[in-house]
């Protein structure tokens, strides 16, 4: 069984910087995907967008799995939009759907991690690029995914944990 655990992390400068980088990568990829859609009415594949951005400074500055997750999340949004757009073109929807929007210039975005990127020792979690974070309790189970999510109070650490049944 999988559960979601959320921990408030405050206003961490190192997470803030990473959230700015993921936002920048998201916006660059969104621009490239949007141009391809507007010009050719198709959505690029995950491997295409990774190849287009592999030499980008933001892509290289982030851990590889994190950069790939950012692009995967964005492509999922575009694929859902494309399915809705096809329904609209066929007359099955009244209003044209909105394509995924760009993040605000001074904004932040989620910093996602795969479970294998997170190293755990008791209450301490270690993330690539970010370092150690001490949690109020030990996480029992296998961490599948982790994300630092911007909120009004700083950042929330969301963990998707596989617990033994």
C-alpha cells in the first residue's frame, strides 16, 4: 500500500534555488513543446524533449532524474491537453481547452525526485543537490517519490511511501 506523507520544511534557500531551476527548465521545455504543437500539431516524445534540452545549463545543473521528471510531468500535461484538443476539434467539447501555461518569471515550481535518489538514515533524508533534511519522525517503508512543493509558508516535502502490508 502506498501513502503520502507531507512535512513542512520552511523557507530553505537551497530548495528555493532548485525550485527556480526546475521552473526555468519547465518554461524552456514548455516553449519548445508549444512551438512543435503550433507548427506541426503534434506533441514531442519524452526522448525528443530530453535530447533537445540535454545541453541546456538548467538541465545539466539539476540531477538527471530530477530533470527528466520535470519534463515527464510537463509532457503528461501536454498529452492530456492534446487529447482534449482532439475532442474539441471533433466538436465533442464546447470550449477550446487551454494549453499548459508558463510559470511566472519570478515564480517557483516543484522539485521532484525519484525514490532511489533519496538516501535515508533514520530521520535524515539526503537529496542530490540539496543535501540533508531532518524530519520530525523516521519514515518507515520504501520511498517511491519525493517532491519539494512551494507553498505560502515555504516548502512542503511530500513523500510517496510504499509501506509493507
